[in-house]
C-alpha cells in the first residue's frame, strides 16, 4: 500500500514538473506549410490573439491522441476564448511526406506547419513531443507543457482561460 501511495505522489509531482509558466518572447523561425510555402512562425501567430501550439510527429501515438482530442473541442475553445490553434510537426525530412496524408485523412482543418529540422527547439526548449505551448496576445510564450495523457486537454483549457482573461 505504501508503494502505491509513493507511486501516486511521484506521478502527481512529475506532472507539475512537465508544465510551467514562462515569459519568453516568440522569435522568428522559418517553417513550411502543408502546401510547401515557407512562413515565419512569429508572423504566422497573430498579434492580439492567444494561440495554442502543439508539437507532434507522425510516429508519436500520444501526439496523435492529443490532436484528436483537441480537435473534438477546438470549435468550443474558439467560441469561448477566441483562440487560434496551430500544430507543428517535427517529422524529419525522411518522414515529412507522411504529414499531409495523415492530416488530410483525419480531416483536420487547423493549420499544420512542418519543422523538419527542429528549428523551433531553441525557441521552445522542448525535449521531445508531445509538447504544448500557449502564446499570449503579445506574442510571448507564457505556458509550456511536455507530454500528454488523456485529459490533459482540460488542464490546457484551464491555462487558456486564465491567459485569455488576464
């Protein structure tokens, strides 16, 4: 019984380590769209709007689950909080050809960008995917979270609500 309690406490504590509030300027970074145009992430994120970004890869099962779960509630988030949402694939050059068919197959309508050389890594400092970030109305990275387990989208929503209402 004691081992179970310790395990529960470790899991709960590790969850708090994976998410944190930050205050870092979003800097320029060139990414590709699914139709192979080059965009600058700093320009792609709109001023005056809170933006949620999820980093994912086609080989990452938790990433795909997170995107599917967010997609189910995204219209509600947009109505309630007026947010934008962007998914950024970190699939490398060998695997980036899998991104568009996957996105099209799921019927996702949100913007998906490709970062095949992980140029966003120094900006967001993510160790791996899945990774989520919230950008505030002033283009500052204000919240980041590494990992995903079922239900984390509701923790993300709580942060969105807090940031939108500031």
